[in-house]
C-alpha cells in the first residue's frame, strides 16, 4: 500500500496536483518571458566599436560588459556571431589565435560584448603571448564594468590546467563566471551528458562560478536562446 506524503497539496479527481500545476505554469511563463527579453535584446543593432591591444587602450567604462573567454579555437567569436545572429560580426577561423585584441561590441546601447583573444595557444611567439595574456588577465581582474565572464570549454576536449588557472583568477577577483560548453553538435548525446555533469562538478569547486552550465552549439543554434535570456538579465 502506498501512503501519500504528509505535505502533499490537494489532488483533483484526475490526480493532477493543482498547486504544483500552477507553479509549473508560472515557471513556464517566466521562462518564456526571459527568452523573449533575450530575443529582443539580441535583435538590436550590434556594432564593433573598439579594439584594445594594451590595457591603456581600453575604452572608458560605460555599459555593463560581458566577456567571452576561453582557449584559442574554443568558439568565442563564433558564439558572439550566433548570439547576435550575424555571421561576420566577430572574425572566426579554424586556425587558433584569430582574435588578437580585446574587441568591444555595442549591443543596442544596453550591453557591451567583449571578444577576447584565446589562451593556451602554443604556436604564438612567446613575447606576443605574454602580452596578450597579461593584458587579458589584467582586464578580467580589474574592469569595474565587467558583470559576467562566459568561460567557454570545448565539449570535445579535456578540461585543461589553463582553464583552471583562469577560474582561480576569477575566483580571486570575485568576478562571476558561467561555464559554457561549445561545439555540442560535435559530440554524441551520452558523452555530452557526461561532460555537462563533469563541468557542473568543476563549477562547484569555484566560488565565483555560476552553478548552471550552458550547453551550446553556434553551428546548430543549440542553447543560444537560453544564453541570450541569461545575458538579458545583465543589460542596462
Ligand atoms: N562544430 C562546431 N564548430 C564550431 C562551433 N563554433 C565554432 N566552431 C569552429 O571552431 C573554430 C574556431 O572558432 P572561433 O569562433 O574562431 O574560435 P575563437 O575561440 O574565437 O578562437 P581564437 O580567436 O583563435 O581564440 C572555427 O573553425 C569554427 O568554425 C560549433 O558550434 N560547432
Ligand atoms: Mg576569436
């Protein structure tokens, strides 16, 4: 014999739970509104307005900023293009090391998207690499308008020590970051599920990490609407 749980809300004669049903409906309505807010934000005009190769060249702090960080070739520029629905806004390449400066994009005068050079690019000349990375880390640590970092991880590739080092830096600087898996189209569902769980586990070990893991494919459009919705909560 099965006993009902002591605090169960009233049931209808069809067994539907009235209270939870309306909660679920409310939740669905909230989610739909968030997705719509994201869609509207990213439907706005998006324009490149500044490139910085050195810290002294950063634009004056203005709108809330969201930075796209991650290893070279992880898909940062592609994700900016997918979010904004513009194929050639940020330059992409199959060769790592395509983005060589901090590129600032104005989205509808409400949010600034920052496309960062990648780290962990073995082929770059040592001094150039030190320059980019030093600047990148200084930016991540000290930018007053930086609201959120999207730290991208390739769903096909092992988590690397350099990713951990960036997470440690963001923890220390108390800059909230979200882990975003990229290229989900290129992995099988089982392995994607394992990767997502492992990534959530990593997030749990970092004070500044957002608990939710975003699974995306810029090529297939997966997770793009959800990411837009999340970023819309940060817009002016
Ligand atoms: N299969 C697949 N490939 C992708 C996806 N997103 C990006 N790529 C490919 O990954 C490569 C690198 O993409 P970029 O967007 O240039 O990567 P990035 O992180 O900006 O690279 P750097 O600027 O060099 O640091 C390109 O060949 C893209 O076509 C995706 O969702 N799925
Ligand atoms: Mg790039």
